[in-house]
């Protein structure tokens, strides 16, 4: 990945998906001209859109609602926030946050890890589509 890019994740309901995609395309310069649309396996009306933008563009733009900056473990297609990984480590390591704790990434294949209200939320996903811009 380009070091001058930032991976963003926007959550969308099925009813808003088309508008959300348009808003992303109109708001950012996408680095790879692709938006990956992931479907929540447990609720097919919920989608997670991931895309890379230039960091320069990010400073002057108000992101679409429900957008966060994330990281990706390419080998397992795991999308995550640092807070979520820290929370996962605490859960797996008896409440202790140890940065050297080894995460079994294969257990997190095709998931999105975020925190909500201080709790870890793991969303199981499958690829719904790839939108070429």
C-alpha cells in the first residue's frame, strides 16, 4: 500500500448504500479507484465499505457519517481499529494489555473489528462487490 494513503471504512445500511457510495466518490480521491463492499453475514442489510484515500485529501474533508480510519491484515482480510485490537488482547489475555501478545489472525478471517461503547464488536463479513470508480 502507498504510504501516503489511508484506509477508511464506512458503515452503511442497504437502503443508503447507493447514496453512501456516491458520497465517498464525490468526497475523496480514491488511491486505487476501488470501493470494497463487504456484507455483514449476520445482517445482510448492513454493509461495510472500505477504500483507500490520499492522506492529503483527508485533512480538508468531512467524512461521510459512520466513517472511521482502519488497518487491514491482508493475509486474513481482517479490518480493524487499534482500539479493537487492544480490547481483543485484553479479552484473550485475562484483562492484561500486552503489546507482545500474539494474535491468531486466522481466527479473524473476513472480519471487521471495532469498539462500540467500550466493548469489542466483531462483524463477520463476505465480499458483496467491488465498485470500480
